[in-house]
C-alpha cells in the first residue's frame, strides 16, 4: 500500500522528532563523557586540563560513592518491595465487590499526583516531625518517646515517602491487570472447586506477573533518579546516610562545582540505568510484536 | 455475570477498602485541613477540625506572590505539552499508518532516550543554558520539559493511532475522498480522544517534574515545584501557610489526574498494560 510518495512523506513527518531526540541524546551525553576526562572546576574555569581516568578514580575511591550506591539499592529495593506487595494487596481489595469503588479508587491513586516537594514536605512537617507530627502525637498518646525519623532513620524515612508516592501507580496498574482477568476463567475455576487460595496461586499470580514486571521496571527507572524528596527532607544527611547516586552527583557537580567529578559520576549512573533499561526494553518490545 | 456475594461480605470488604483508602489519602487530607488552621492550631497537636480560616491562602499570595510560580507552572506544563504534541503528532501518525521495517527500532530508540538519568547530563545542560542565557527562563525550561516528555508523548500517540482501523481509510478512499478530506473528516475525529488523553497526562507529568525545574530556575521562571522546595526549612512561612501553598499547588493536578486514570496506566507503561 505504501507508495514511494507516502514513504517520503512519512520520513518528513518523522524527521523533527528524530532530529530533536538525536540531538538531545547525543550532545549532552558526549559533553558529559568529554568532561569526565577533564580537570574542570566551575570556580577555576581557566584551568582546564586532561585528567585521564582521575575523575573516575576520584569518584570510585570516595567513601561516599559506595555508600550512595548502597543507599540507591536500598531505596529502589525498599520502595519496590512496599509498592509491589502493598499494591497487589490493595488492588485485590479494591477488586472485591465494595461500596463506592470509584471513590476508593480516587482516594488511593491521589498521592501519585502530588508533586515530589509537596509530598516530602507534608510528610516531613506534618506526619514525621518529632515534635508536632502525627506520628509523634500517636507516640505521645501511648506514652512513648516520639521518634526523630529523619535524624534516626533518614533513608528509611525517604523510602516511606517515596513508597507512598508510588504505591498508587503499582496499585492502579495491578488493578487494571486484575480487571482484565477473564471472569469466565475465574468462574470456571470456582466451579471446579478451587478455593480462594488456589485461585490466587494458579490463576491470579500468573496473570499478574506481566504487570508486576512492568511495574518493577518502570518504577526502577524513576526511582534511580529520586532527587527532590531527598533535597527537601534530609538534604542527603546526616553525613551521607540518605545520599543516593543522583544526589551525590548533584552534590559534586552543583555544590562542589566539580564538573569533571560530576561527569564521571554521571557516566556511572548512565551505565547503571542502561542495565535496567535493557530489561525494560525487552519487556516492552515483546508486547510490540503482538 | 456478576458474582453473587452476601451483603455481609460486601460490607466487610468495603470497610477494609475504605480504611486503607483513607489511610493512603490521609496526608493530603491533613494538609488541606492544616491549611484552614491558624499557625498556633497547626502545631497544637492532632486535630481534624480547623477553625476554618482562609487567611493562609491570602497571606501566601500577599507575602510570597504565589500567583507568579503558579502561572509559571501553567505556562511551562501547557507550553511544553503543546510543543511536544506539535513535534510528536506527525511522527506518531507516520509510524502508525505507514510503518516500515525500521519503525519498531525507531520507537525503541525513542523510548531509550527516556532511560537516560537526568543527573548524568545535568552539567552539560547547565553549561549550555548558561552560555545561551536560558537559565531561569521560561523558554529554556519549556524546551527542557518538551525534551524529557517527548518520548512518552510519541509512544502514547502511537498506541492510540495504531488502534484506528486501516480499513476505514480504504473505505473513505473508495468513496472518493481526497487525502485532505480523509484527514479532516475521517482520521481527525478518531484521533482527537487519543490526543486529548496524551495532552492531559503530559500536563500532569510536566507540572510535577521536580528535577530540572529546581535545577534550572531561581526566581523568575520558578514553577510551583521550585517554589515549594524553597521552603524546605520553613523560615517565615509556617505550616499552615505552607499547607495552603501546597493545597493550591496540587489541587488542579489532582482533579485532572482523577480524570486520567486509564490514560495514566497506558501512558506510563508505554502501552504494555491496558
């Protein structure tokens, strides 16, 4: 059906987006790669020189580097665990016959639409504040010592906030997948005498596995880049206790004015993100073939 | 066929679901309630009943010029979304209706640009923006938000356009419709819902974007994300006022979001879950 003419037209129609994305992907990344091999500090912009692998070595030997990698892992895995398990449970709950399902759904997905600085500040000031927060009020009610969340458990506190933001996403996607589960299949299983537990293991879980994969992969992409939540709550501290890789690179680059070091960290972050991306692309690509 | 369920079970499930839903919604609700309290009430211990003052909303405007970052958020999110749509619509259209062997590769490549961690290109972008005087400018930030959301826009549009049946085009052609008529009378009406959904979801994403908007602005072009983040140590602006500013910052998007649940799933999973 496609004639030479339509093919040319199609190419012309695609050109702007391809060119824009090509520039967006290639130019800054090439610059980052170039800077990563330079001694370049924004405070002394006149003294730029070739650094070899010094920036990588510097970043790699910085004790904060391994802590930030570890924190990144804990943050991603912690949030994934809470959102996938919690999301599955809540999706199953909402999928039951309940009164006001529409409103329940709206309430549950709302946190996803709250911008990160607002979400983090609400939790920091009104929920987890050691003096005036709701958690402190509850602790006092039971005669317990309120916990200073961000001082004692900084990373865990960030995990809680981020998990609250992403729980709706997991729930919504798993609920969508649940509702596409063929009701005839479900009824057939019921008629065959499968109890709730068996139906869950042999019918629901296999059906959800694809949606769970998608949730894990997409959330990971976003979770690797968590920034604003840390900035407004702990600012990465105390020490480096809640600094993830994104925040460490931001610190090196913007607060330390170290272009070379920041760039080397950036390249490391790209490599890590690519490992995740390969899996995601496979999952999405498979769907495209159908 | 609906499953028959006893009323007792339904009440049980309902209570459980409502408790969970209210717990999840609680932080938002509490921020709204706190915004209606006085500053003394806000730190006076747990209470769900505010004195009902709207003073905080007024103060936020008079003391902090709330309207400015709000308008910046509107301009940036709507502007960048429209710009992205202008670039994306022809592209998605071409890939959906005149696919070639390479279409899939191009789509995957576009998606891969979304995987690049923003922080990795922070310095180059910062230096480029500084060189061209784009720091703290609405133009610069609009371009930035367009770039980061463009892959999602193209993907969403593509998944919608692909569902428009090709036969309908052939039928129109058989009836002697010209290419122009085909586009205006047949395709556009079928494409509008998909474009509207894409528009909605992208305004939400752009509105809530909190890395570049904080990194690339100071005061002039700062949208609500940067404005609110600047109160991380609340000197001069206390909780009730911060809650009022926060409530106003999330309310419009919360309402838009409620209308876009389905599109959200589709857009953010790149069509993998529908």
